């Protein structure tokens, strides 16, 4: 049977061959389980890991193992069932002539099939199925061809096989084993796949993440990509799914989320990968491996350490460019430089599919479109659209013709579509569509289009026109441009937030609360809109805007420009309102210039205002004690609960004018109890042991801190202090007022003025049973009084004097004069609270410079501006002065109550005062201890007071030298003279002269409480035997120490008329 195949099992090898060919045709007509567009990596069928190992003698024998199908999923034997009986092993005769297989055998290591009697034609294929050979191939197995002596002619082994996989030698590379889902029983095996990396978008516009993509081109026969891998050594790895790519076909791989891709032909499959590691633009590489680990293609770009060599089997990864050598840390390679990515343009093979394994294959994608994903790289599909200005001003109903320029790509031809679309229906363009025939290499050309504006500004004042151009053959790739046409105008948009109640949005408001609105007027347009009024109002729900508003506020918005953003807020009062109301905010569009949209000028909401009811016992609360002054730390107010109920203080407000504070949530007041509200530590000292103290200064526990609800309550300014509910239901009030009464107000009219309480503790009076008075009048209150006197005044100091000054003195040595004031005519000064406390005498100078020059020290206060002396002027009032020809000076306490008065001049007992005279005050001639403030900063030598008349009379004082003529002329029958204890021998001489005139002299000396300038030596009781004092004692004048003191330093003697 030479030249024939030995028949067995009902047929011969030739018949089997034709049957196999029919089966192959049937398989090729069967659809592949491809998942095309939208495939998500990780789903569908996947290739498992496998290994193929081949052993054979050298050189390649004439007969080889050509294919194995270990776990079928197709019906190979034609019985209509795909099962293990469809397994087969295929041999191939490489010899050109017939070849006998006598003595040869096939084995899988477990079973052996003898091939005796089989003759294969030259260059033929023999398929042996499982029913013939008895070989049962497993998941991990081997197939070996042995010669007659048991020697290995050919062998291969595999592992990790899964259903439907065929192991076969490549028909184009017999040395290469491949795995495929397309078995070829008895027919020519599949050729090696030829897939190219054809285009890569490495550096897209903007952020690279989610915008990088790769195009693969099938340069060979149709092939399924399942099990292929695209990646590099820098973390990029995309395992491709089951996607069949026909010969010449393309597939796009999108790297990373989001799952959107560049414009591409709709029939091109897209593989979306969740790949998170990007391609490096400075330098990187990509390699495509088939499922058997062979390198299909390789590309490198740029220069960096990320550029690694290809690692796949075979020569598909050849690259005649440069890669990074990690051993020496530099780029190596004898070929050309790698291509360098350009932002917004792809790296693409040009001509399309050109493959010389070198950088010369690569160019850049088109300038405008950036790439050619899914179609021929050699094409330049760009269409450049040229328009005029980006913004075109027009008038109402105006038509205007525009020219649109078009520049097609250099090698494109065919039909181009141009669309001009107004995006606002009230505007128009004519024509809106152009069909343009373009020849290859056509020059730029233009088309004319007419646009028209609407006749009414209120319809629309602006329109964007979109221009689109694309090729009929590439409708997915559009090129766009745009321009804007507008009618110059203005718009003000009203944006309102609210309404709010205590910071929270609400539609229901308690009566007495405030409805808060806030928002913004947002302007736009091309011209300024001028000025307008913003109006917020509450209208009765029944009457609406046709009626009068029950509450309203206005806000003027001036000089509004297109870029203006004006924030606003309104607080509408609901006091004395109840029911449903329409809350409205509006702009007056009539004031605005060419406003194109007035529909956004109004805002409206419905709100309900509910009646409020004070809690049980709240309306009986009383303010029982207050101290208000300009030292915030000392202020306090005492609140009393006169009922037998515990009263909830939560939200109860203490206020003055528009400012108020509120008791914290949870605060309460026990029956017949009281609480103290204090502004600082000094005020807290007034609290009784069991009395709760609420702080205004944010000190102490949070639960005992008053809350600022409106402004910052400060008692120093004086006004009606009120107690109210949160919603302003009045509970109690007291008037705190500084009555600035001018001295000329008649005495009988003074009673009509409210009693001043500034700087004074005021207490609510009680009846005989201890019940607080509450008649809502001044009769309810008792006021503590203060005392002080004018101690010294210098009216006419003369050219060399210390300037005019006034001294004020309080009782004792630790009095407090802060808050006291001096009034003369329309002028007034007040001793400020900021001055040091505890001084019982204060000097106010009208000429601090002269005082300083004469005294060598500063006065306490000044009525004029001085860098070194604190001012005591009252804002808005004139300062006081002391006219030489006469006047009246009134001393008032902190509550503006008159406490002392001094007058001089022709109309008064004192008459005109000579220069250098200091006026002082004593209480009684017979009580030396009752003297007030004797002596002054002008260093007078004497003070004289008449013994006839009341203790409040003022007397004269003289400067050194003692003016004896004036002194004796003013002395009556009996007088007292007080002299300062100064080291002046002229004083001693003067006293001797007085004695020689027949006056009896008794000298009193008092030790001064502080020293004077070192040019004076103070005489003390321990120095009576020295100096000029000795001269007086030697002459027979008795010198006695004063046991009472004169308040200040000084000495005194009595002159008695010898007649």
C-alpha cells in the first residue's frame, strides 16, 4: 500500500483530512465569545496560566507533534456532542514525500498508541482522536512521539490547561507553540498573531489621569485578544479581555477612570481599564505580550529611568532606539533618539502601521484633533475654523452678515459639513448648514452667514453661536468654535436667603421677634445700571402689595456695574403683629438702565406671626438695685422674684436702647429670691452668699454667662434699663440718666427733671412690710448721695503765676472724686473715671504749661489739650473758664446734683479779686479741725476769713511778700491767718511787723503730709528751736503745734484788733 494511507476505523487519512476541513469551516462560522465595546477588565472568560515545554531530537524530525486539544468544548468527532471523546492529537509530516510511521508510537506517559501501518503523504497532517489512540489528556500532561527503539522524536508538555484551549504550533513559525480557542483538527494551524502598538496618547491636554489611551492595529489575521497583556515595568498592566480583532482591525485601550474615551469610529471596540498608574510623559515604554508570553510589539519614548527593555519572548520586542541601563544609570542604545511626547498630540506610526522597530516609525498626531484613534494615522482630519471677534454688539432687530473661514487638513478630501447653531431660540442664523465639497490639498475658503437679534430686549439680550465642522466620512470627529452676539444692557439678579429666626430658617415667628433676611444683588451685562432701591416689607396676607406694608425697610444701591456684587441684610420687626403675612423683597427695575430681565427682581415668602405669652411669674420680676458708672467692672443690676413661684429666666433680656443681654438657657430664680447680673469682679462683690451671679464678661461657668443678643450692653451711657421677655414683652424698667442741668435753671424747675443716678447705687424702696414699691415712677427709688467741696480757686494769677486752677476736695483722706463735675455757664468739665482713684483732692488747670513752670510738677487734670496732662473736657460741651470780673462756679456730683457753689466779682461779697489771690474754703473759725484744703500750688503766704457770717464764706490769700496794707484793710475786729511753714525770713519779719502794730499773734504749725521743692525747708514741730522760728520765740510770740491740722501743710496765727 505504498503511497496510500492505511485504512482503519472506516476511513483513511485523506478522508479524515477532508472531514476535519469541514469541521474547521463550521468552527470559523461559529461566533466568537467576544466582548467588544464597554468591556470591563476582570469580567468574562480569562486565560489561565499555562506552560508548554517541547523536547525533540536534533535536527527537527520529519514527523512532529503539531497540535493537542486536551479539554474540548467543540464537537470534533461529529456526533453532535462536545465531550472528552473530542480530544485529539495531531501529527505533521514535514517530509515532501510519503512517510511510513511503522515502529513509531505516541504516549502521554500513561497510555501508548502504536502507529504501525500508517503512511502519511508528503507535507501532510494527521489527526488522531481519543477513540483511536486511547490517550486521555489531563490538565497537566505531555505528548511524546517515539521511534522504534523508544527514542524521542518529538515531545511537548503543558500545565494549567482549561476548557476549549488548543495547543498548536504556529503555521508561520514552526518552532513556536501557541494556545488558542480555535482548534484546527487536520488542517493548517493558525499563524502567529501580529498585533502592533499603533498610536499612544501619552500627554493629553490637562491632567493625564483618565485621558491616556493606546490604539492596537492587527497587522495579521483575525485574532482574539483574550489573555494578551499591555504594560511596562512602572505599574501599567492591562490584561485584555475577549475581543476579536479582524485582520487590519483596530482596538482602543483607555487607561484609568473616568470611563470615557476620545472621539473614535463607532465600530471600533474600546477596552476600559481601571489602570491607576499613568504613563510617564518624561520617558516610559509599552510592551504588548500575547497569551504565551511572546512580545508582539514594543515602544519607548523620552529619556528617563522609566524606559526599560522589552522582556517578552521572540523578537517582537526589538527596538532600535534607546533604553535605560540601570547598571550604569544612563540611556544606552546605538539607534536613534526616542520620540518625545508633545502635549495634546499622540505618538503615532506614520505611515499607518509602519514597523521597522525604530523611532523613525513614530510621528505626532494632527495639530487640532490631537490623534487619529480608531482610524488611519496617515490622515490629517483637522478643520480649522476662523471667526471674527469673540463678542459682537448688536441693536434690537439688527441683522449682520459674518464670514467664517475654513482650513481643511492637508491630505483630506470629500464632503465637509458646516453647522452654525444659535443656542438661543430668539436669535437666528441663515443658513444654518453648509455642504462643502473639498478636494485633496484644497486652499482655505470662507462661507457667509447672517445672524439676527430679537426685537425685544426682554426676550433675550445675548446668544452664543456654536460652529461645528466635520467630514462626512468621520462624523464622530467634530471641530468646534463659537462667538457671542449681544445687545449691550444690564441685569440685576436678586438672591435672597431666609427668612431666619435666631439664625435658623423658619416660616413661623413669635410676635416681638425679628425676621432676618440676607442675600446678594448680583449684577451682569455690559453697561452700568445706575442706582436703585432695594425694598423689604411685610404685607397683610389678604391685602398683599396692594395694601400698605405693616413693616418695611429700604436700602439704596448706588452705582451698580456689571461686576457688582452687593450683599444686604434686613431685620424686620414683628412687634404688635399677629397672623399671616406676605414677606417680600424687591428691586425697583424702573430705576435701572436697560435691564434685560426683570423677572429676577422680586422674592416672596409667606410667614406666620404667632402671639407670645410670658412664662408663669415672669411679669412680676423687678429690677431692685443698680450701679451704673463708667468703670464697667463695677456695674451690676439685681433682679428679684417677689412671687412664691420659681421663675424660669431662660431668654429673659436685660437691655438698654437697641442693646441687650439674655439669661442663659436653664437659668431660674427661686421664690422671693434674687439674682445679680455683674459686668466684672468688682460688681460681683455686691452678691449675697446665696445669690446666683450671672456674668456679662464671659467669666465663670458657661451656664452662668449672659448671652449677647443685640449689640453689647454697656450701662455707662445712661438710658432706660429694661427687663423684658425674649420677644420684648416689657417686665420692668428704671431710668438711668445724667441730668446735665446748667446752673441757671431755677430751683423750682429743677424738681421736674428726673433724678440723676450716674455713678450711684440706686435701690428700690420697700414699704413697712418689706414689699418693693412698684409705681413706675422715681418715687420707687432711693439714691445714695455724695459730698465734696471746691477747696481752692485761682482766678487771676498775673503774668508770673501758675495759671488759673481749681481744686476739689472730698471728705477724709480716701475719698473718690471720679465722676464729679464743675459747671460755669454753658461750660462743664468732669473728672474722668480713668484717673487714679483714692485721691481726696484734685487740681484742674486751665494753663498746665504755666502751672508746670511755676510748680515744677503737673496738675492732675487740664481743660485744654496737653501732651502730659489728662483732659477732663466733656465731648460736645465747652470747657470752663474763670473770668476776672466775676462768675459763679458750681460743683456737681456723679448724678449731676449740686453739692457746692462759689461766686466772686462786684455783685458778690468778695468783690473783684486782686492778682495772685487764691480763694479757699473753711468751715468754722472756732473749729480749726474743720478747715478744708488750706494752701495751694501757687504757694500763697496767707488765707484770711471773716469771723462774721456763715462758715461757707471764702477769704483772701496772698503771695509772698505779705501785703500788710491789704491784709489789715480787710481784717475786721478779729481774724485768723494761716501761713505755710516755709523757710523765709521775710515771713518772720512780716509777723514781727504785725505784732508791732498791736495785734496779738498766736502761731500754729502743722506738719505737711508731703514735702515740697528742695528750695524750701519745711518747719516741723521738731525744728522749733532753729532758724526764723527761734527769732519769733525770742520776741515773745508763742508757737504752738496744731492738734487738729488744717488738711494740708501750713501754720496759723490770730490777729486781734488792739482797739
